[in-house]
């Protein structure tokens, strides 16, 4: 049996998926739930857990060590704090200058500081898909629909755009229609970006669907944490925006409940696929 797993659980459904996978396999777990971020459903059913404030870094580390945790997985987003109002504990205060400097560079730099500190404390940080293999996006179509030649050209364009954005640590997603970039993801996240795209539904599409949502990691990203993620809400958002489909980097994105995503995509009449790409020069 693998060692006890600590789960630093952010928002969304993915943390609960990890919990259920560990329960099914019999693996011992301990969850750190963050006040204001973690869904209470993540810790339902009597699973061992503790609620903490995000700045309580020292308390979090102490709780994990007291629980006998060796392996860690960081899953689900948490809100970026207001650094001017933080009241960190001693360990958090010691780490805070590094965190603030990294936060000015972007989310990826911030996550690297956090991962490095956890490893210095003796924890083994794992990728989410190392715990639940079905989370990783496979290559190929997920569902009954598939992109045509025009969609694939938009996918290639989108992958290039997101890679270039990622070099500046801005976002992990873009929407492209007929080679034209309709939107790029920034601090608002994918769901809000898709809402913005709704205004671009025009008669040019002939009343049908057009455009592709593309998601991929940032070049050089720490891939054990903060991989781009899609789920049923992403499919519904893409469909509401009038898009033809969604493409993610195979092996570089997470899919929350692949079966449900396929069913939602089929019902909406859009494609979801994983593609292999290379970074642009």
C-alpha cells in the first residue's frame, strides 16, 4: 500500500475525485481544506481533514506531519489573497517575501515557490494524474464528435497563441475562430472568458457553431500543479458561446469526470479532443 496521501484541496470537483479514488483503493488520506475555497463536499463522509486559513503555512505543515503524510497532491484552484491584509503564522511570514516576489511574476512562479517549500519540508509532491490516472487528458476524441480541417487549423493557431501567452505567465487558454483570436484567458479564468465570447456569435457562422476553445500548460510550467482543467461546466460554457469544440494538450491537461464530459459534449453537439503539440520557436 502506498504511503498516506495529503491532499491540499482547492475549489471545484477534482479534489473530491481524488478523495473517492483513494477511498476506492484503500489508500489513507488526510485533507487540508482551505476556508473560503474548499467545497465542504470534499471532506464529507467522515474523511480525516482539517480546515485552515491560506496564510497558516506553518500550521498546515504541522498538521500534515502529525497525520503521518509523506506524499502530497495539490489539486483545485484557490483564490489569490490580498497580501496587504494577510496575517500569516511564523512559517508563512518567513515565506511571504518570496511569495510576493513570485506573485508579481505570475501564478506559475508562485506555485513553484510553494512546491519548493513543501519539498524542503520533506514532502513528496505528486501530480494529480499520478494518483488518479483517468484525470490526464488522452490523445484523440472524447465523445462522438471530432474536429474538421478548419477546426484543426484553429486548434494549431490556439496552441501557438497560448504557448506565447504562457511565456509571460498570463493564462492557459484562448478561443480562436477562423484563425482570429476571439479571447485569451487572464485572471478571470476560463468560464468567464467563455461568457465574453458569447458576444462574438455572429451571422458569419450561418446560425451554426464556429470557433474552438484551446487549453494547454505554460512552457516550462511545473506540471505537478495547476495544469489546465476542463469539466462539464467548460463544455456547457463552450456550447453556450457557440463554439464547435474544445481541444486540450494530451498529457498536459486534466479532465474532471471524462465520461460525464463526453456525455455533455455529445448532448451539446460539440467535440472535445486531446492533441499532441510542440512549443513554437
